[in-house]
């Protein structure tokens, strides 16, 4: 028998990987370093114990959607929930992208935006970020007008560079676009403002804000993500979602997590404080540092090769993300903010490795 033949347009794509090396300090995937509070496990157990797993789950996840709607002061018809924000992004592209349509990304940015676009048969159009990876409203407007995409992706704070987009950048994209403007806010709670602030204005039917429980909520393992958008966007996503795509267990995890909002906000506060400490320490070393509004920091050793520095950190049992060979990020590394102890280990290791 001959080998199974992959779709022609997928043959050049690779799956998404992040190197996992066995180390003591893991600061490479932007997860929260905290587990959920002890009360969470007990509450979740009680909820799960009451679920009738012989029955299909609530297909429209109405309880979880109502809770999220309450959190953002919108109607449940403006919320779509899926298995992590990556599935939210995939649903948007299946419904509003696809063959004959296009998505615009501003590189360097989260690799999954263009990857998922390609997997869904959506053409990927690329524009460049300005100096220091920032987006400038007039340039964004020009790029959007020029590309005329069906979907524009913004990522704020941007992974892996850390900067947050000014609201006027989002507004410029919306004004120039006839299609959707998706703002991926996986790190939104670490930043001082959100594109959700814009939704209070009328006439913003094109704005889609995507959020996740993976980073700020310390629930990467539970796979819960959602979007806030016009009901027409939500119904589009419901057309392409598989029936019962969100298990009863996932819905329960999301609902119970929302009972611990105060705890989540306290931890975000701690991480923001730690981010300041790590940034200050990096600024004393022989590295370029980009200001971050997320739970990670991008930096570039000035006199040593990025990959070599990454390797030397691994030898000190500290794992960061090696972006040094990525397009436009020559020599760069990205460190996730961890607990105070983990950050201290990172700071000491990087100080030894790059010098002052
Ligand atoms: C981590 C991350 C996500 C999260 O994806 P989930 O599927 O929700 O775990 C989404 N967008 C960006 C930019 C990220 O960095």
C-alpha cells in the first residue's frame, strides 16, 4: 500500500511544538506558575461528582456563558466558548475564513494565527511590525486597506514580544477593515487596558476579543477559551463547532474557576510585580530588553549567541523559550515570569551566563 496522502496544501506545514527538557525551573510556555487554590479542587470534585456523564453536556454551555457574560457586562449571545482559545481561533477561521478568503497577521506574532489559518485553507497575508515590534495606527490602517483581508489578527499583549496595542491601533484596523478584527488577549489581564474597553461604543460589530483560562486563570490543562463579539460572530462559530464540543467536565472547570476570581486577580498582581523585578534585573545585564505587558519578557544577549545562552541556561536547569532562530527575532529568548524563587534562579543563571 502506498503512504497515506496528506492534503497538498498541508504538506509543507509542521505541527506545533515547544521543546520540553527535563529541568528544575520551567519558564518556557507562559503558563501560570501557581496551581489553583486548594478550595478549587474540592469545589470541582463536588461539581464533577454531580454530573451525569451518561448524558451529553449542555450543548450551548449556557451556565458558563452566562457567567462570562456577567464578568464582561455583555449578553450570553455575545459569548462563544471552546476548548482553549486555539479552538476559538479555529472556529473563527472555519466560519469567516476558509478557501478563497484571507487573514492578515503582523509579524512577529503568535505562530498559531497563521498556522491555524493555513490548516483551515485560509490564505495568510503578512505585514510587518514597526520599530521595537510596536504597531502604529496609520501603518496598520494602510496594511489592512492594502490587503483587504476577511480576518485581521492582532495580539495584545503580543506573544512573543510582550507589547500591548494602543486602542487607536485597534480602532484603525476596524475602520480600515471590511472583515473581522480579532484581538487575541490571551495575556489581557496582565495589561493596563483591553480592546474590550472599545466594545462599549456602537458600530463595532467587527471586533472580536479572544480570551483564555490558560494563562491568567492557571488552567492550561483544562482547555477553556472564549470570545466576546457580536451575536452574528457567535452564531457563525456555532455553525462550525462540532456538536457537544465542550465537555461537561470542561464547562464545570470553567464555572468553578470563576468562583475564584479574587484569587486569580491576586496572582496576576503578584506576577506583574515579579515581572518588574525580572525586567529590572535584565536591564542591568548586557542584553536588549523589550518592555512587557504580559507574563513573559523578550530579551536578546548583545554579545553572545542566543542559542548558546539558551543552552547554558539549560545546563543551570533553567528552561526559557529559544526564539533565536525565528524570523525577525534573531538571537532572542523569551522568559516566562514564574514564582519569586524561580525568577531568582533565572536571574542568577542569566547573570552568570551573559555577564554585565
Ligand atoms: C498561550 C496563548 C494562547 C492560548 O491558547 P489556549 O488554546 O487557550 O491554551 C492563545 N493565544 C496566544 C497569543 C497565546 O500565547
